[in-house]
C-alpha cells in the first residue's frame, strides 16, 4: 500500500493580484491527515479551504511552510493526488468512456487493459448504458460520476475534492453522498474534501477541520468518525445532530467575523 500520510506545517499563502493589494489567504496552517482518512475542510467563504487543497495538489507553489505526502515535500502535481472539481471539468467533445480513458492513455497502458479498466469504472459509478453519451446529454449527478471515475482511473492514493457536489440539487447530492461512500469502501483512499455544508461534512468525514475567517487558520478539528459508522447509519442519531450543531456554531461565529471585517 502506498503511504499517504499528509502533513501541513506552518503553511501561509498570499495572493498577489496584478492590481490591488496582496491578500493573505492562509496563515500558519498546521494539520495532519492520516492514511486512508476522510478529512473535510469546512469554514466561511473566502477562508482559504480551496487554496489549501490546491497547495496540496501542487497547483500553487508553497511559499511559506511545508506540505509533505508520505514524508516527501510537495513540489508540484503528481499521480498520487487526483482532484475532482465542482464544475466537473469534463471534455465536452469526448464520450463518457473517452473521458475516463483520457488518464489511462497518458499512462501508456495497452489498449485492452485501458478498455477493461474504463469499463470497470463505468460499472463502479453505475453508468452502464451511457458509455457513448456526451456530457451535454448527462444530468449533473451523472457528470460528476464521470469526473470521479476519470480521477479514479489513474488510481491515485489521495483523492482531493473541491466542493464536488455543490452544484447539484439536494436529492442528487444525497445520492452522490452514498455513491462516494460506497466507492471509498470498495477502493479505500485518503480523501481531503472541501465543502461549505456542515451536514455534508459530518455525514461523510472521519474528521472535520474547521477553518477561521480569512486569513484561514485551523480553528478546531472535530472527530466525526462515530466509531467507524458512516452515512445513513448515523444520520438520524442524536450524536450526529450534536456534531452538526457544534460545528455549525464554530462556522457561524467565523462567518459573522468575516462579514464584520468586510463592512466599512
């Protein structure tokens, strides 16, 4: 098994737009993500959740501090880290099968092996019968299933998810929660999941890292593992409601603080 322990040590990041003042997005973030853990990043808008994810993915340079994966410093994107975006990021001119095959073609696998693995992923995300459909012919939930399958095709040890269900309606979002948990059970990964939704974070994650208003810091880390039970097994329990209420209180306070800082 590939080692996937993630460590953020004293990470800060400043955006420097061509015009206007620099913006300190993250300040002195230190955080450990365990192997095969599902960690959710939660906080008010603009707190740096996605920035932290992109730093881990290697899409932004680490200016201050250090990020390591399996004790190796992150210096850029790598095949060990796959990312799923909110806007699906599918190729509209490619079919479902072709989108999934894209990453496998980059790996230069034999054609028969590529086709076998692509069909296996089609089955995994329940899209049999839609292999030759184009993204424009799919619902939002189906598009996101294709995006997840395409990321899983290269078998990354770490799955980075940037509000992947944020654009979906409530019913589809609930179905995708179950789908994601089922996929992770069958193909265990280390997952870092960015969301604005407190209930979604508690429902999916083993731990929730609540971030402060900008500049983002780690305010509190809350254990939401519920003794190993997940999803529908715990959603209606008193313990689940208590966790949601506690975390919402943390996020609400930070959201109010962020609003106060924006007001003249």
